[in-house]
C-alpha cells in the first residue's frame, strides 16, 4: 500500500510525535508498504509564536496538493492540525479522498496554558478538524474516552512502542552527581510542568535533558539543577540508565514515550496519577504515581530496575505500526488511478 503521512511536526523538533512517526514509517516499510512523509522541511516556514523550535509552513496548499497528486497514495494520514494538516484536509475533502487523523497531544490544554484560550473553544476547532476523518487515532483508552466526551464519534486506538535495542539496561556513569539521581527528559515548556519537579525537596541531585522556551527561566530560578541539551537516542539511553528515578511531572501528555524509554533502561518512573502515566504504568509495579510528586519520587527509589525493564518489554513498535496500518482507509485502486489521470 502507498501511504502518505502529512505532518507539521518534524525535525529539528525532538518530541514524541516526531519519534512516533519515524518509528512507524520504519516499521511500515518493513511490512512492505511504501511510505512518503510530507513535512515543513519542504516549505517556507516561520517560527511558531512563543515556540520558535516549531516551524509553521507558509501557504503550503499548491505544493502540498501537487505532492499528493504525484504520489497518488492509496491511503492518506494527517498527523497534525497545523498548516500542512489543514491543507491536506482540504485536499482530501475536495477530492473525496478517505483519510485518517491522529490526536497526539492535549492541544487544548497546551493552548490554554500558553494563551489562556478556553478549552471548549479549542475542542470545537478540533472537533471540526477531525469530524471528516474516518478514524481519529488516539494513543490510550483514557484519551479515547476523553475525546468521546467532547463529541468525537470516530476514535480508535493506536498505541506506542519503544526501541528495546537502543534503550536497554547498562552500567552508565554519565551523570556523576550525588545520589539518588532524579531525571527529567523532554520539552522544557510550561505545559510540561517541569518546575513542579525542580522545586521538589529531594535528596541527591536533579537533571534536566531537553530544550524549550522555558529553559532559560528555569535555569535562572533553579541553578542547583543540572541541565543537558538535546541528545541522540544512544546518548539518551546512557542518561536514563545512569539515573535512579525518572520524574514525569506533566499532567497533559496523552502517552509519554519517554516513560517507556526510561523503563526500558531499567529506570523506575515517578509521576502524577493522570492520563499518560496511568496508561503506560498501569498496575505493573514499574513506577510510582501520587498526587504528591515528592512521595512518588521517594517510592520509586524502592522499585527493582529489572521490574521496570520487564514492563517496557510489553511494548513494541511493530505491534503499534500494524495497528496503525489496520486503521487506514484505502481508496479503491480504480479511483486512485482515475484521480491521478485527471490531476
């Protein structure tokens, strides 16, 4: 099957959406599919207000439509609700091309945290965007249920995985500070609630790996913490393995791939009992969840690292990608050929 994925999230961004799409593309290719990804790298872009790492494509309609015509996909998946996603949605509706979409992040909560826009307003936009989709792929049952509460009727599950070869247990001493070592990895932004971790009264030392618009302010306010920039996956695996506890302070993530990466390296997780951690950790004993994040951190110190690794081994990218492919809505071959001939 020829599959086209359109996404506004791509390199140089380092986040769960980009990682998910890269791993999914690799696995789909291994299954024999031909995959093309349309990203902002092909277009003129401007930085997103308050978040310059995110690039917004300028006037992508014409070029994007030509890309779709030239590839003539059997299935079209729109991964994000940005400029490219909107242009692909318009094309699909105009040409009566079935398509699927995905709900990767709690976008309304992010917008509210950044700009104060009410949740209901953003959810109305999302409902409009995803309504024509034949399947909206959500990462967990809790997120699926949340979307359905807001009137979404076409939600299906598309779980996530972890590369168990890259992220594995090892003897690592790359974080050579006082123990116990507590680690956060991810985007450093207000919606990630990183400050909730940094202000905790914990023994040992704290590390933050990642970049984002809140990094400068947090460095200034919490100079006692240790900060790393963006790392390669191999470097990141060593960092996870060197930590005693991985702290996940976010209350808005729909899944949290970093949870699986940390667990795969044998590092127990401390988190709030919210969507994301609840779905990933479940009752597997690989992490501690508590509304008192400090208590969760201290409890996680008692967890066996082998138990953390064993829980991560339940997740694979091959199974997640097969699930993704099963949700695609291919256009009948004759219709694809007819559309290509008349484009």
